[in-house]
């Protein structure tokens, strides 16, 4: 069945929509086979016959995500970092890459590693400084990598403006949209060339799958190279994970909307709280990126926020240990709320403030979450 003309909510809800022709099963079988037999003419039955190249369950998940993003094709990888590392592998030797200075630290570390090896030249720009991206790119820039909202400050980058800047110098714009999960923002429709998600997060939504995905606006030689690299580097998402991911995606929109509503209520409640120095959430009018977010995030500001507790490193850590409902764990985008002291995780060289606690707001009753944060702050 085709996703043609369907709204994203319907595409997601029908992520497993493929009535099995043999049994009529509404949930399709998972093809776990690593190899596929040839027919009586010795021709392969499928477009690929070895699981490292692809599998029916993988293709179904990829078609769903491509439709959600309004892209022509998607490639699922065994993790978000595998997808990012493979994309960066397509940057020509010695070419220039521009990226924000605050972003997902795994990506930043990998970019710096490539710079250190002399594989790429790198400019990290301050996404809050007006005109910084324009200054960071130059003729010959191959790739502009942005993330929005930016983890863990939730600063917002204008995707349309970034696409224009990148395209002026002939660079590709890739957007890490993990925090918006194809629900509120579709970067490809705003001019991005490639969108990335850590599907471990909102797309799956149940903290039980590791996966990453790239989606492209157009089939290009670079996209063919990416497909080849995924096969040769052995990084496709295995069939069981593809199935779990699709099952998670069926509830993407209801999960995301509930998390967004909860996060907005929490952000409003704790902004100005005597034990809180600040709340970073794009849905707050006080947030520097609010105006762009309001334009770019169609339906809710997401479930990701950070609280700057009054005090320093130790107070922020203590806040996390005092939480009883919100789980002190890394990751984000699951149905259960998680809190994390980012400086502990990112280490002393990270630019993240010492007193920042990142909260991935889940779909619990909001009063239980507010009560939990209240009691944890009261003990500081
Ligand atoms: C988690 C995350 C990644 C990395 O994805 P993995 O699936 O953990 O490899 C990249 N970007 C962002 C914004 C993330 O939150």
C-alpha cells in the first residue's frame, strides 16, 4: 500500500501497514533471514539478497520515515552515530565543514577527530551570534551541519536561512532534527538537503532500540555513495530493530504532542522559581529562539528542556539524585521522563554550564512530574 497523499499522522499510525498476502496478518512478518534464495532461473527474488545490503523489514521502515519527512529516500543505520560517521565519510579529503559550537557532543567529538587527522577543515560557529554561519562558510565549504533545537541549550537555528547560506557557496545542508522527530518540523521542506535523526530517541520512543536514519530530498550521486558505504561498512539496522522501530513510530504523534504539552507546563511552572536560575525551552517567550521556533515548529515545541539550578556542579548533580519519578539517565525522547546532568557526561572540556540539568519530558501525568521537580529543588 502506498503512503501517497496521506498526512504524516496517518503514515506513522500505519507504519506496519502491509497486510500479509499469505495470511492477511495486519502486522507483517519480520524477515530475520540473513540471505534470500534465488529462483528457478537463478535470479534474485528481491532487489537485494543479503541482509547487509537491505531487507524487506528495513525497506518498510525506511519508506515510512521518508514519507514522514517528505523525502525521496531514507537509509537506516545501526545507530545515530553510525549514520553521522558514514555521512562524514562522504566529505572529500581536506574539504571544509561548518557546524555549531554547542551541539550533540558525539557529533562534535567526531568532527574534531576528523579535523585532527587532517581529513577535514572545520569551523565551529556560535549559533546565537547573528551572521555567524555566513562568516563560517566559504567557497568550497562542502557541508554545513546544523542541529535544531540544539542539544542541550535548545537554541534554535533558522533552517531556511541556513539552507540559503549553505547553497550560496555550493555546500550541502544537513540537519540533525532528533529533537523534533518529523512531527513539528520537516527540514527538507525548508530547504535542507539531508535530515538526520537518532531514531533511538523520539522515532522509536520506548528506550529499547538503538538506530539512526538519514533522509534525502533528492537521489544524488552522494546519496548512492552513502548507500554503498552503509553496505560496505556493514552498518544497516537489523530486521528485529526495524520492526521495533516501526512499532514505536505508530504512536509518534500522540507521544510527541503529550510530551510537548507536559514540557511547556513544566517550563512555565519553574521559570522564575527561587531555586532555578533559568529554564531553557523554545516554547517560552523568554527563550532567545522563540520567534524562529514558533515559525519553524508547527505543532508544539517538543519535550526537551534544560533547567539551570541555582548553585553549581554539585547542586545540579544533587538535584538529579533527588528525583523520584523522573529517571536519572541519559538519552531522550522516550515515554518516561529522564534527567541528566550534562557536565558529568560531557566532561570538563564541554562548554555546557555546570548547573545545567537536561530533562527529556515523557508522557506521564504532568502533575507527577511537577511535584517531583518541586521536591527535588526543595532539598537543595
Ligand atoms: C542521541 C543523539 C545522537 C546520536 O545517536 P545514537 O543513536 O545515540 O548513536 C545524535 N544527535 C542527537 C541530537 C542525539 O540526541
